[in-house]
C-alpha cells in the first residue's frame, strides 16, 4: 500500500511568461482607481527576475493604496498585489 507521503510532490510548470505587462494604479475605493499606467509587453523566462521603473501620479489629500498587477496579452489580470493603505 502506498501512502500519500510516498507520492512525489506536486510539480510546478516551468514556462516562459510571454507578452505580459505590469500595471500600476492607486486605489480610489469602491472599485475605482486613479492614474493607471502599464508597461510595454515583454517576455520573462522561468526563474528570472526583472526590475521595472514606473511613475504613478499620486493625488493629493487622499486615502489610497498602490495596486500592482500582471496582465496577459489580452489585458486580463493574471496576478495582483496591494500595498497597505496610506494618506497622501
């Protein structure tokens, strides 16, 4: 009898991310955003990292948070991360 522990671990796909974009905006609340920007599309090999500089205009006197997302070729959101809320 084979136990669950004896089975090999789940393998993750190792693939190149093609034609992706990075998206940044500030959260305006209630499903709205301020000042969205996105990069040109690019490819990223598995296991590689990239550093991008993006400029997002920050509105004055607002309570917001930074939203960073990864978009696919068709503009669908693949992954998203948010900062903590802050006042400008």
